[in-house]
C-alpha cells in the first residue's frame, strides 16, 4: 500500500490496526486455496476447523471497541481523499457483515464453505 495515498492521521492509525485483521484474512485465503487444490483428504476436517476459528477471531477483532471507535472517528474526518473514503466504505461493508452475523454462524459457515 502506498503511504502517500494515506494522508489523514486517523486513517493511518485505522489501517495500522487493521493490518492484523488483514493478515488473518490473507492467511485464510491461502489456506482455502490449499484446501481446494492440494489438501490431502485426511487434513480437510482440521483445516476447516482452523479456518472457522480464524473467521471468528477476525470478527472479534473487528468488533473491538477501540477499532469501532476508530472507524467512527475516521467517518467524521473532513477533507479525505478518494482513497481514504474508499477505505472507510470497505471497512463499513465488513462491519455490517460482522455485526449482523453471530459468531456461531460464521464458524459453522466457514467450516462448510
């Protein structure tokens, strides 16, 4: 990510906190790819369980008070560039998903998807 696209200090702080959530998602994508391409049948169940736990952990981190307050704070910032506005828009899309679905559903859905 090019730092010059992030000019606002609140957005920079928000993205710094988001890096861990992103890393979990990135690893999950790699694990899903492996699951769908080269995973031996004996490993499928444990991989699905691990992915389910990662999904719930991501939800928990996303819904932490500090992270939510940073999103709110970023929404109230003035004079954001288009890139920064897009960051807020995408985070809000994920936020709606995580707020509407219970962790139990996310865990079960991830296991079987």
